[in-house]
C-alpha cells in the first residue's frame, strides 16, 4: 500500500471513530416530556410529604417544650391547688422534661427500659388497689376493656374491705390463689404488695394508682362517715349506729382538737383507727416492723424499690391522659384503646364521689402536709416515674418521625439530582 493510500485509510478510520464518539441518539420528543413530568411529580410529592411530617414534628416539639400552657394542654389535667404556680417543678410533666433535658438523661429515655411488663412470668394482671385513689373507676374501665380484649376482671369479694397486713401463711395462700388464675385475667384487691418471688411463684403484671396523700386522707375521713357507707355496714354486721359527734365532726375540727384519728406522728405504728394514712404501705408489703412506721424512711425506700422493680404502671387520675397513654403503651394486652374507651362515656360512674366532702382551708391542709413529708415524697416519686414513662413514649415517636424525615430528605435529594 502506498504512503498516500495508507494516510487516506487512517483518516477514514479516524472519521468513523469520531462518528461513534460524538454520536447522538434521538429520543422522541414526548418521551422526554414524560420523564420530565414524572420527575417534577415525584419532587412535588416528596415536598408535600416532607412538609406534612415537618409540621407534625414541630407540633410534637411544641408540646414537649417547657411552656406552662403546652404542659397543661398536653395532659388536659387540672393542677391541684398546692401545685398552682409551680409548673417548672420537677413533679410536673414539663418540669420533669426540663430536668431530664438539663441533666442529659433525656437522651437515655426509652420505653423498653422503663417497662416492667416483660418481666412478668404469667399473663395475669394484679391490681392491689389503694383505697380512695379512684380504683373503682379503673376497675370499671378494665371491665369494659375486658369485653373487647377478651379478659375477665375479678375483684376480691371474699375479704370485703381493706386488709392492712397479712401473716406469712395468709400471704402465701393469696399468692397461690392468684397463680392459679387462667392466663388473660385481671384481679383487683385492697391488699398490700405481694412478693411472689419470695414465695417461689411466678409474678404477675403489677399495676396500681396513687393520689395526693393528704387529699386521700381527707377523702377517706368523709367517705367512712357517709350514711350510705356505715348504715348498710351496720345492718350487715349488726353493729350499733356510730356516735353522732363522730359523724358530724368536720376534718378541720378533728385536726385542731388533736383527736387521735387526725394526729399524724412520725414513726408511729399502725393505729387501727381506719384512716389509711399510709399509702406507702400498699407498696411496701406485709412486714409490720419495716412497713408500718408512719412517714418513716425505711417504708418509703422499700415502697420506691418495689415500684421501680416490679410495677408496670403506677398511675394517678390527677394525670388522666398520661396514665391512660402509659397503660396503653406499656400493657397493650389489657389496655389498648383505653383512652378512647374512657372518653367514649362508658366510664362515667360517679358513685365513688362523696358530695359530703366540704372545702378544707389551706391552713389546715398545710398543717397536715408538714407531717406527711415522706408520704408526699413517695407520691411525687410515682408521678415523676409516670412522667418519664410518658415522655419516653412521645420522644420515641419523635425519633420515628426524625427517621422518616431523614429518609424522605435523602429521597428528595436523589430526585433532584436525577
């Protein structure tokens, strides 16, 4: 091949390579428009969905921010008189939130870590109900829920009334009775904490309710003086009618006159006067030496320990929405849709409300409170635990929203790039 022919061949080869290198593949005009339309639609959809989740996130963050209005609105509960003006107190919901946030503990809040339900060794709900805490109202709600979730609620009719202490044999017998229940049953009794583990028995799911201890004592004082309480009891047990002076003495008169039933002496033993001043007793147990000294340190610590280790939920009607939300989240087998059921009007029985209870002056209440320091501390401990359980639920929901937002943000960026 001559030099000119070889050069001509190389030029033609280069022209072919350039043709392939810079080739253009034509697309139909409508296909390009369709792809553009799909990209715009996807971007718009992601934008709208992201905005919706952002709005929900901001709404939930506002509810958890330390503002008095949002904290009150979050639960829909009224604050009792002695808490008025103390919304930043650690014993309120957003006071607990502020404290946990300032100490960094908010980062460790987890529903799993605060839920004792998985520690139960049998599927029986045990409600050792504290008197005058609205336990009847909760039993009514559980009865309605049981019809939906297929479980029965049994109350301790055989013992009638409240059992202050059980000896070892009685405690063992009662535990054996509960252990023999079928799975999926709830049992309620006015009895102190029963230690199933100590008796080598599988333990149930523990729940209870608490109430401000001074309000509870006042409520009990007028409850047992109500005619519809002592008249049927007199007929049933052939008792004499109570002394009219006992019936008609107001609580403030009882306190100022120094009557035994209204005298609250620290470390005093069980008075057997029926005033039920010891809320801690229902969480401490049946050891007379350890649990009965009034307003003492040891019963307080034992009661706290049992609540922390054993109880799935200890609620209070003073924080209704929180209590129902925590019951739903931590014990769904028995309390799913509890809030919906409660507010549907099926739980409106007010027979446990005493219209005879008068207004008690703040001076008398403050005077009594000074003798209930550790009982109040226990009540506040239970409230703080309830707040932590509730916040753990809400913060977990926020984390899920955060994850959804992150995923959508990534998808949105990819859509824009493409």
